[in-house]
C-alpha cells in the first residue's frame, strides 16, 4: 500500500532535497565525536527557522559543534561572548560619525551572521538579552533610523551553564519562549570520551572543515518542509500535548495539576508542529507521524513548562512532567 | 590616773552615739512607700527623706545597688530643700518593681553624712520597717474546681458483651474473606480470557462492518486499535499510548513471533492514519485476514 499520489511525489522530492543533510552530517562526524542528538536538533532548527538554547556544563563541545556546523553548511559564523558589561550596541551595531563626510553611518554588529553562538547568554544584562531576542524574533535590526534585515538563514544558538547562577541574569520566561528548543548537552559516553581524547590530544593542526552544503539547499528544503502533510489526527495530538501541560486533569493526570505552575504557550504548538515537520523531513518522509512529535517533544516543551513548588520539593523536573504527559495522552 | 581613763571612756561613748544615731527608725530619716499592696511585677513609689544640719551633706550609699531579689530599682529622683530650723532635707524618690510574694520589707540601705569638707562624719545603716504586700498574678485560693468524674460503668457487664463483640468481629471477618475469595475468582477468570480470542472476535466483527460498507480508512484505524490492545494485553507492553516505533522496540526486545507481520500491519495503519493513504476494500480485507493470522500464531503467551 502506498500513500496518496501527491505525497508520493513530495516524498521523492524530499528524498532528493534531504541529501545535503547526509553530506553535512558526515562532515560533522569527521570532527565531532558523539552528540548526534544535539547535531540533529541544530539541523531541525535551521530547517524551520528556529533558534536553540543549549544547556550544558562547559567543555562539551558546544562551540565546536556550532562552528563546525556553520563551516560545513557554508554559513557565516559569529561567536559572541556575553558579559555583564555588554551593551546592545556591542551586539547589533551602532552609528559611527564619519568626519570626512560629516555624517553618521551605521556600523553593523556581530549579530549580522548566519549562525550566531551567543555564549553564556545569561551573563549579560536584560537589555542585551532583549536586543538579541528581538533580532531573533523580528529577523531585522534597527541601528539609528535604519532597519537592516538579518541574513538568511539566521540561526541563534545560545548557551547557558546550568550550574553557575552567581553573577547571571536569568532569562525571563517570555524570552526563553522564543527559543524553539532547549537542548540539554550531556557528557559523552565512555567510548566517545576515549575517542575524543585520542583525536584531540595532538599538536598537529586539524584538517579544515569543508563546506559541503550551499545556503540555497537549506532554502529549498524549507519550501518542501512547508508542504509536508499533517493529518488532522496529528494536529490534534500536538494540541492535546500542549493543552495537557496546562490542564493535565483533563487527560487523566490530575496529580500533575499541582506540579505545574504554568504550562506551555501557543508558541509551543507552533514550534512542535514545525519541528515535527523538520524531523519528518530528516527521515525523508512527506508526512508527520506521532513519532516525530514525540521525538522532539522534550526539547520543545521543557523550557515552556514551569514546575510548581510541589514539583521542586519532590525534585520533579519539567522533563519528568513531559514524560508523564507523553505516557498519558492517547496517541492517534 | 583615773581622769585620763574617764575622759577616754567619755570620748568613746560620744563617738558611738554619732554612728548609732539611727538604726531601725532613726530620727530625721523617714521612709514611705505607696501603694502598700501590689501585684507581682507592679511598681511602688518609695520616698526617703533625710534631714541634716546646715553644715552637713547627706547621701545614700550605693543607691544604684539597691535592687534585691524582691525589688528592682527602676528609676530615681533626688531633690533638696531647706528646713525652717536652719538645716536641710534631702529627698530620694525611688521607683521600685516589686517581686516575690507576701509581705516584703523594703531593702536596707546606708545613709552617709559628710562634713562640708567632704569627709565622712557618720554612716547610718537603715532597715526600713515600711513594707509592701505583693500578690501573685493567679489566685491560688480558687477552690471551685470540680472533682474528676469517675468513669461510668457499662450498663451491661463485660462478660455479657464479650460474646456479642466476638460475633460481630467474626461476621465482619467472614464478609471480608468472602469478598477476597470473590475477587480472586473474578481476577482468575478475567486472566483466563485470552486476549487473542477477544481480538479475533473484534476482527470478525470489523470484517462484517467492512462488508456492510464501512469506509476502509476507518477500518484501518479500528484495526490498529485492536492490534494495539491485543499487544498490550498479551505482551504486557504499553501499546495504546505508544507510537509504532516504541512498540517495535518493545516487541523486538521480547523476541515476539510474527514480529514482521505485526509491524507491517501497524505501519500500514499508520499510512492510512497519517499519510492520507486510501486503501480499497480488497486491501482492507487482506489486512484483516493478515491480522487474524498474526493473532492466531501469537496465541502462545510469550511472557
């Protein structure tokens, strides 16, 4: 049995268009050991114009992943280290006076790149965070009176350290919500660590990462992703999952009611659908299944659910809440 | 010889008369206290008047240490006035907090007389006979407490009640035992129902509904539910809330017979449910037959 003719056609196009992902993944695998899930999430975000908040202790190759990703995808990369004394102008740019021409001209800041690594975003004050998050949302920056569009594709990967909180400015919930996914970067496995050690403990210069993808490939993939079929059952399943974070009792998980201070916003439904489409695209499928939704549910929902006082007292994290929801909301 | 001795004796007597000017109620020293009855912790006002001659000065020695267990000096005030007789009067107004219980005499003190040059001319210890009656905050004279009521004796003697208690407990125990046995029987009979048989019955019904004109997509949806329900009961895996991939993982782990056929059926159903696939009547009927076959071969419990 095959699916509908139009999906058949779309399936072939997706198979063809998604080849670049294999090449990029192979190039990344030459430099990065493990962290496949994180890499997959970065691809998903790039495919559907999302941004990622990466959380993990220092030294887990977060910067290397992103730098290598940008190089393999032939995209302009900028790493911005967020510090407490940073100003919005350090990020977006500022007006510079030109004495020869006797006028002010705009000097673009480091945010004008395709892939931005906002390292330790929670180290800078709220106004700098807001400037970046506004740029992420609007995809344009205003310097003085001029508005400049940001380059396409534009992907922000912000990192924050989960352990250190001293001297940091916690991102407000409204701003965290703008990130499509919050990905937790974990330690490598024993074998991976062994391989990393053997690969990195050398003074020889590393082979440069080859650009194997053209930005145009990404733009083409985006048009196909928009056409991916989403059955009404899956649409309802996505909304069910998001609503269950707000009203768990409706889904037979009444004990969670006291555990959640507030649930996911409608942005969660939008990003859940978009990320599921990108996930299906990566599986070369022209339609979404609940598997796609479940696969990215944790990353899309974890920063949008705030565990309540009772949950914190019982050491229940948002991931535990999501697990409960996924186990109880009936799959179509 | 006797004269100097007599003189010496007279001088000694004269000196004694200076120091022993007042002992209990010396002349020229007045102590008053008001009120005379207070509750414990209340304050009393004490006035000490010391009269002295014009060429004398008078004070109370170490007035600050006047506090005792029964009295605590809270505040003090000192004033002086001249007497018409030519001498003077020193007034000490003390505020004391009263503690202790019952009649409490004011604390003793020493009055010091000095000449105008400052040298001490006399020290008079005073034990005032003024007293304050201090009452406790609670009235220990309450005698209206009712005596504890003795426990009532049961109207029926315990010997008569004992058989009734035994009978009631025995009856309750019996009911619980019956309920327990009933539950076990019901559980056992429920376990005896083969999930395969249930699924086969449901599939046959689904086949007849398909023949009666049920749309094939609906048939596949129902087929998927029957299969998941069967897998959940037979293999004790979470199948109704799981996606096909999760079921695949669990079945692979269990090494289930007919694994490929089961997965093929579930994936076909997924295509209909999520990929807008439109199977015809014949395809649906074939899938139903395949499902019946899978369930028949998987009859022997794997777990």
